[in-house]
C-alpha cells in the first residue's frame, strides 16, 4: 500500500480520474475503428484504474475485489 498525505492523495485521485476518462475515450474509439485487441487492452487498464481508485478511497475501511466479469464486491472486515 502507498502512504498518502492529504494533498498528494487528492492529486493522485485527480490523475486517476483524468486517465480513466481518457482511457474510456480511447477504448470507445478503438471499438468504433474495430480494433478490438486494443479495446480489450484499454478495458484492462480501466479495470486497474478502478482498483487503484478504490484502494486510495476505501482501503482503510473496506476490502474491495473486482471479479473477471467486472463485478465489484465491497465488504467490511471490521
């Protein structure tokens, strides 16, 4: 796990969200251009970005798991 200070955590969240939105646009463009292999790679990047964002926001309170079919399970271990 990474250690965040309030300022750096905010910057990381903003960077992840910007990258997430850009990656969605790339994925959609790849699908439109029928470049499905690149679209699949972009989808994998989206999955990893989501996991990173959840780790930053909720790791101290919840355990978050994302399955291969992109379902998200959130549970409280306390």
